[in-house]
C-alpha cells in the first residue's frame, strides 16, 4: 500500500475529539509545555517561556500543520471542549517516509486517566489503516513509568 497524505483528519473516541490544532489552542498547548513535569519528558529542544516571543514560531508551525503530510492533533475533551494536550506523528530523520514516530503530551490535571492511550490508539489505527504507514516507532527524551505504561496499552 502506498502511503496516503491525508493530514490530521478529525478523529473521535468515546471521550475525546482529536482535531487539527487551531490558533485558539496555541497558547493553551504552550502553557502545558511550560510545565516542567510535562516538558522534561516531551521536549528535546529549548523552550521559550515568553509567549510574545514564542507566538511567531507557533504561528509558523500552525501554518505548516495544514499540509497533508503533517499529522498533528489537539486532544480535546468531549465533555467540555477543553484542549488538554497534543499528539503528533512525525517523519523520522534517515528513515523512509512511511515509518513514523508518535509523541504526545497531556496537561498534568488530565494525566493517568487513560487519555494518552485512547488518543494514541485512535491515531495509530488511522495511520496504519487509512494513511498506510508501515511501521511506527516510539521515542521519548526521558523514561517515565506512566508513559511506558501507555505504550504497553496500545495495539500495533
């Protein structure tokens, strides 16, 4: 099967809406990433803690996220439409384009409730069944027991 570049199609689970990141999500997502217990596991680069300086970079990322070869979703709670995190599937450097890496972050108040596993399972199903990737790899900057537990719940 040839990989189809379908972009971040809206995906729905029993408790979540996974949709393309919107401009209204940007500051919330940045605020979540500014939390040390989140960024120490997700980021492998320096974080800008000044929103006014960060905004142009975020807008550039948002424009790129509209491309059909970019897979980036905001994680939204169905019950109250709250943005609680983000999940992405990215190309891996020096790998064929149909081998992808998945990563996510969730606001601490919403961790340990199964949202990461639920979102990841839906995204992985979409990437294999509709987009046609051949392999998924998981990479994290630092190990965290709950993160590793989430990986263990996901069917590949």
